[in-house]
């Protein structure tokens, strides 16, 4: 079994095994969460990830080295198994709700920020409307009264 755990897999295989996106596996490698080393392939550089380092994130509670890429999804089993108990369904619902808590909190914070930005935008828009109205009024008002002197040609200004 130790030989099997020392075996390496590609990023794509690790992503399938963990039921996550390939970029998630790459980010976890860069964060040092998985033990991996770079491998040069004809397509370019990639990582080879050891199975042992992936064990902590396996979605299945039972690891069988003879079938390393069989994924156990408890939600599918609860939905497809007609003999599933209400307790199992409640456990799955509770698990999903616990997983969603950080996302719901972030969504709430984002909505609050969006509300603040919208209020600021509306205030600036109303201020802009007022300034544009003031500018339009200033163009329509005469700046001074016209002079009563008759206009003279330009060469006549030096004769006075």
C-alpha cells in the first residue's frame, strides 16, 4: 500500500479524484497543501502529485488503492437510494448548509457594499444634475447690459 501511496498522478487525475477543478488543484499545490513536483511533458511543464498528499482531501471516507479514481458522492447515494433514511438526508442537508455559510456571509457583505456604492452613485448623479442645471442657467442669462454707444470701425478707435 505504501508503494501505491507514493504513486503520482497528474493534475487532471487529482482533480477528478477530488471532484474539484484543475485550477483548484494547482492553487493547492502552490499553497503547499499537496506534495508535488514539476514534470516536463511534450505539452509543457506540469505537476505530478503524490496520492498520499491527496488523502486528506478525498471526498470518500474509504480509500481503496486498487480503485484510486472511484469517487463516492454521498449526496448522489442519498438521492438514488430509495431506502435512505431521513437522518441521512438531514445529515447531508446540514453538511451542505455548513459548507455554504462562508459563501452566504460573503454574499451579504457584497450586497451591503453594493448598496453603499449605489447610494453614493445616486448622490453623485443628483449633484451632477444640479450642476448641469446651474450651468445651463448661466449660459442663458445675459452677463451685462449692452452699451448704448454705437459701434465703430476698428481704425476709428485711435482717433479719439
